[in-house]
C-alpha cells in the first residue's frame, strides 16, 4: 500500500506543482485585501502558510472575490433573517441578546475554537450557537452541518473577514492542540493516509483534477462547487478520513475539535476570508 501511495505521489509530481493564482494576483473582497501568504510560526513544519484560495483556478477565485457572485452569500442572507427572527419557547432571537451581528460578532470567528471556561472544555463556533439556542432561546439545537447551522456560521464568519487568524495554543489549549497535532499526523483507513501526507508533503500538486492545498480552514464555512452547498470544517474532516476508507470521528467530537484547533493554528497570520468558494 505504501508503494501505491508513493507511486500516486510521483504521478502527482509529473502533473505539476505550484498554486493556481496568477503572478501578482491578490485576493481583494469589497475593496479589502486579504493576507493569503504569511511567514509560518517558529514551531510550524512549513516556512510559509498559504490560503486555499491561491490553489484554485481563476474562475473559482473570481467567484470568491465578488460578493454578488459568491454563491455562499445566498445562505448568509438567509442567516441574517434568522438572526432577527425569534425562535423557541423563550421567544428570543439572536438579536435579542447580541444586538447587531456586525457589532457583536466581529472577531469571534478569528479565535475559534475557543476554550470555554464555564464548560471546562474546547468549544467550536457551532457549540456556542447551539448553547444559545438551547439555554437562552429554549429552541431545538441545530444539526452540526445542517443548512441552518452552516448559514449562521457563515454570517458570523463574515464579521471577521480580513482579520488575522488568532487562535490560542497555550494554557488550557495546549493539550487540545497536541491531540490535534497527533491526529493530523496519524495515518487512517485502508489507504493509510494522514492529513500531512496531502496537505504538507504534496500541496501544490495535482490529485485527480484538483490541486492540493495546505488544507487551511480560514475560509470556512466554504461553498464547494462539488456539492453546491456550504460545508463546515468538521464535515470536511469527516470527508477526508472517509476518503482514506477509514472510519471518521463524529462531527462535533472532541477529536475533531482538537484537530480544528491544530489546523487553525497552522494558518496563523492568514486572513479570515470566509465564506470562501472552493472546488
């Protein structure tokens, strides 16, 4: 099996390396320039971190650069309506407690996942949303990667667009970060592939008809042209492990939250650019 993997990697090399971005092209949305390349932190295995946007073809890049054309913005508009619509037995909306989303949610996505002191554990953005729904609104929780949840996370993410990824990896985060790193380098499934095999060892190379990125998550939730919907971070993790012909962890599991923290930290210095458009 390892011989097969090596052969596939060699074939990918023959198909060419590099990113999809044209020379000198920059990601600018609504007049705001995003940081799509940044020096990696000292502990990082790479010397430079690169946004997934740079690995896309010009047509896909153009979709993300125009909010009018970006198909993810349809779901953002739906979430704006949900933000101000009361739901649940308490008769409250998100706006009832948090006010305008543009003010209260600014910077929130940049620090996710975040250690919740009261709960004593690491929470993803989806955890915070469902806690508000069940504890404050007395409403039913949303499915982790359901349409309502991905739309709301897209709306909240939009308020941090252009801000640098700023997750913490010290203090109570450290053990989670180390667990996430362990998962990142663990080979899974019948194909015996780890996240690092694609996104660290062979980024920039072709796999089938697509170009491998560094696997950065600063653009999530992401609208994928492949399935024509918004995709959550954990849903993408699930799909990757499934594609190794392994048994994935559950969305919302501690394992995927730890992996989310580690992968987010690998993109420190990049801009939050979600909701992004990817293949």
